[in-house]
């Protein structure tokens, strides 16, 4: 530990000057006294004078020794500081601080090293932050390129199908009305898929841009789930699933109603299209000071474990042929995850032991 400034009596420079002055005065004084004793007290006993002279000489010698010790300490500190300065100049990290004496120069050296260490740490943090941001930018560019390529790929199928149907109707003059209507219905179905794909891409883009234009407010999540349940009840028997809802009559969350609707609508559509089950279960399983924890599950066939880790990826399909046949865009669950993250929540998925998938998500409580 460095000594407090109030406890320091002298500095190096002042101490050296004082010691040299005392040394010179001691030698001059001793010489004068000795000469005075010889000239004016030659006939007296000069034992006292000789003792005084030797005392002064002893003080002078002691002063010289102290000055040498201080000089050695000064040299040692300066040499250590010189090594540190060379390391600083080379931009090296100073893993351990050299030993400095407990004085003003030692304190100054320690302060310099401490400032350098903080500067190095700040520089390292800035470089790390720069690398992180650069990596994020590169990752965003990679994802956008991948998204663009995937969109192009996804657009080719319906566009090619629509073109084929239209060309067939134009060139076939003897086509029956029934065949013509069938081709028109198929073209219309592909148009709907294109519309849904463009809407999903637009949603993904808004979320990736940070959602600057997305308004958040108090939203009743129970009302959204009830609306989805009403739509499901109108589906044909072969697609309809039973909605088992265990939520409070009013469940207020802080968020965007459109995105919250897309979360539960996409989860519901995913279960209807791919689960093979007959029931959907939506229930509130936990609540803390800031978040609701909600479970969304079905009693279908579940998903092989090898696919669980990829289920939220864009355009990832477990059965590509079946997904396209059912009109899926491959973006539904990706939208779900990004929408949950936008609201400051989290989402995970697992296979239920009794069959089916279970999504567990958190959403912020409106206060």
C-alpha cells in the first residue's frame, strides 16, 4: 500500500538536496570547529572538541549512507518503471506489477500502471464490442441473403404452377368447364399461398428491423385466443381440433395485438396441419412480477428429436412435400419465435411424454 501524502516528509528531490546540504554544512562546520580548537584553544584540553568533531564526521558519514540508500531505491524504481514503459510502448499486457518502494515515485509508478491497465482493458472491450457488432452485421447479411434465396426458391413453385395452369387453359381449346374450373381453383390456391408468403416475409422483415414502427399497448390475450378458437370451430370436421383453454377471463399483456395474434394463430395452424391430433391445450402455467408463462400443446404425433432443434428455422420443413401440399410457407414458427423475442419473452419446444408437441412461451405482463 502506498503511504498517505500527509505522512511523507520529503520527496526525492527535496530529500537529496537537504541531505547534500547537511553533508556540506557538516563538513564545513567540522572543519571550522576543528581549526578553531587548534588556533584558540591549543593550551586547553581539546578532548571535547575532538569528540564533537568526530560526532559531526559521523553524522556526515551517516548522511552519505542514507543518501546512497535513497539513490539505490530511486535507481531501482526508475529501472522498474523503464521496463514497464518499454512494455507499454510495445503494447504488451502487464500481468503483474513490479515492486515499487512505498514513496512518491512508487505511488506515481503504480498510478501510471493502473491507468495503462484500465486503458488496455477499455481498448480490449472496444475491440471486442467492435468484433461483436461486425459479426452481428455479417450474420444479418448472411441471413438476409439466405432469406432472399429461400424466398426465390419458394416463389418458383407456385408461380410455375400458376403459369402452367394458365398456359394449359389458353392453349387447350377443347378443355371442359369442369377441368377449367379445377385449374382456376388450383391457380387461386397458389395465389393465396403467394399472398401468405409475402405477408410472412413482411412480418419477418419488420421484426428483424427492430420493430421501430410496431406499436405496443395493453392487449387482452384471452380475447385473442378466443377469437382463434371461434375460427377453428368453423373448420371442416377433418381439420377441426378441440380448443381446451385454461386462461383467466382477462389476461393483459404488453405487446402488439397483430403480432400476438400471429403467435397463437401460427401455433394453431401448425398443430392443425401437422400434428395429427384432435386437441389443443392452451393454459397459463406460471406468473411472476413481469412475465406470464403459457403452455401451448397438442396431443398429436410429435416430432422426431433430430428435428426439434431446427423447428424455428426459416423454411425448415420436416416433410417438405406435405408442407407445400398443405399450403405452408415454412415461416410460421420462425415468426412465432421472433414475435416472442420482440416482446421480450422466450419460447421453447419439446415432445410431450404422452404424445404431441408442447411450446412454452413467456410474455410480458401489462402493468
